């Protein structure tokens, strides 16, 4: 996510929401989901935050990302080695994740802190009915407002 957003810096709230969105792009009007959707995916956010934080710590220790203090708190950005590391990963699954990450960053990468809070709350209280992942419930870009 950070390599696709580079040179932008993202805080953990942005990263959690964008990471969640990468796996649920069809529900947001984007490309088909990478994994099948399920009724309990809203509950993923609590676990996802801990997993994203752990991943950030691993990438910091490996020198793949940088941590910066900003006016809004701690932010992260892709480090010098991140692009070459990601480029060395060549599986089809990684290619699909990169494709979805690019789409998510283009659509939602510039959300304000308030928009992040609203969208996170919306994910927690809503879910697609009948496992519909066609994207018909939301249109691309609806998170911008």
C-alpha cells in the first residue's frame, strides 16, 4: 500500500481502511474482490488494525518503510528499498494485490481524518446482503464525500 501511495505518508487509520478496501474492492465499485466476501467482514477491522501495526513494525525493522512525525501524528511512507523489494515479488496473487492497491489509493488515498472515521464507522455497521460483491451497492468514489 505504501509503495502505491508513495510519496504520500499514511497514518495507521488510513492504512487500516485502505488495507480493508484492497480485499473488498468490488463492494466499492472497483475490480472484483481477490477473496470471497463474507457477512462478517466488518468485524475484520479490529483484528486488521493489530495486523497492520505488526506488519509496519516488521517492515520498519527490515528497512522497507520509514516512520515520520507529522502534525497529525505518526505516519509511514515507503522507504528506499520498498519498491525494489515489491518488484521482486512476482506471483499472480501479488500482482492482483498491487492492482487493487493502486485502485484503492487512487480512489481513497486522500481521505481526510474525518472521512476516515466516517467510513470506518460505516464499515462496522454495514455489510453486503447475500454476499453480493458486485459493487452495485456503492459506486466508486463514494468515500470522497
